C-alpha cells in the first residue's frame, strides 16, 4: 500500500465493503498527484458496512475521516500508520480488530461507543499522542499489547465488564500515573504494566488470583501495592526493579512465587511473606541485602 501523499481523498464507494488494499488501487488509478492532493477528502458512503483489512494501511498523510453509522466491522490493520488526529467510531461497530490503529502517532483522542465488545491485540499500539481513553462497559476483552507504547496516556479506566488484563496491554505507558483495576478482573497478564515508570500506586482487587511474569516490572515510581488474599500465584520478575517500593505484604493465599519476583527492589525495608517461601527468600528477592530488611514470615 502506498498512500503516503493522501491527505483527504474524495472517493465514492458504491459497494458494501472497503476491501483489503482498496486504496492501493485508488492511488494507482489516479492520473496525477493532484488527484490525491491536499484539498481532497475521503467520503465513506452509508452503503458501506465493512472496512476491510489494510483498507487505509500506510496512508500516513490522511488526517481526517468519518466512519458512517452503517459500518459494523473495522478490519485488521485498517488504519495502520495513518496520521489521523481524532476519530469517532459509530454505535454500529461491535469490535476493533487486530492492529487497527497501530502507529497512528498523531491520534490524540478516540471515542469508543457502547456497542464495542472487544479491542483486538495491538489495536492502539504506538499511538504515542493518545492522552486519555474511556473504555465503555460493553467491552469484555482488551487484547494483548492493545495500548503498548502509548507513552502520553496519563489515565485510563477499565470497566467492570473486563475479566482479564492481557499480556503487555499497557506496557511502556510511561506517563500513566494511575489506573483502576475493577473487581471483575481475575488475571493480570505478562508484562501488563511493565515500564509504566510514572505509576505510583496500584490496588489489586480481591477478584485477582494470578499476577503474570513481569506484570509490574520496572515500575520504578511504584511506592505502594496491595496484594489481596485471593492471589495464589505471582510470576517471575512480577515486581522486579520497582525501586520506590518500601514494603510488601504477600498473603498466605500465595502458593507460587516466581524467581526474581521482587529482585532489585532496592528501597525495600519491610517484607511479609508466607513461611513456605523461607528457603527461597534469596531467590525471590535476588540482588538485595536482606540483612538490612525486616522480614516477617507468616
């Protein structure tokens, strides 16, 4: 797909679907550069119900588009690497596909309607200008790395309808200062909040049973975390390199703790941990001088 000079293109689509790679064809059929110049615009008619995979892929001069109410499906990679600054998804759309808005670096805001039930893997990855987003209560699934590297995102609310935070969902969101994890979540995936370096505190709800590997790795501003009695498993490096963390209480419900789960947490002064892990204390808290830390076995 080579739509690099498209800003706004006037193009009427009589069919029901903007099919895969359509705008590659549009560009090739243009007689000269002026046909896709700065004063054109994309007009998607109300006859369109599907925006196919790769439909506007790499149209990185495209700044504005309106999706009509007739559209029910937006395909994978549909707006990959476009220069759009904002977009409104109509109430007719039920899902946001894989990598749909990947690399939309100028996207500052997006409205997700109540009709959407799932946000696909990598859907908003590398949307580096996105500052906030509200996920509606209709959404039950947020995919792997969905908001990875959205490093201007400062806050986000996850609705009660979501049951798991998938792998890498908010990795490298390094301006994220707070996040509310609802009581519906049972699993926090691998790398879910890795390198969220501005995150200062997190409360893990009583519904969570498992915290994945590297879930909060390198959250080096994190100074407070509450782990509930529902948690049974904490993965390797889950809180490793949380350099501002001063104390941690691991409840007796925890039966499995991965190696280096709290390694390099250099500010720790107090640890409460089940006695079953006494023989593995150096492995779990690797690279710490445990002789200077108060340890309580429960």
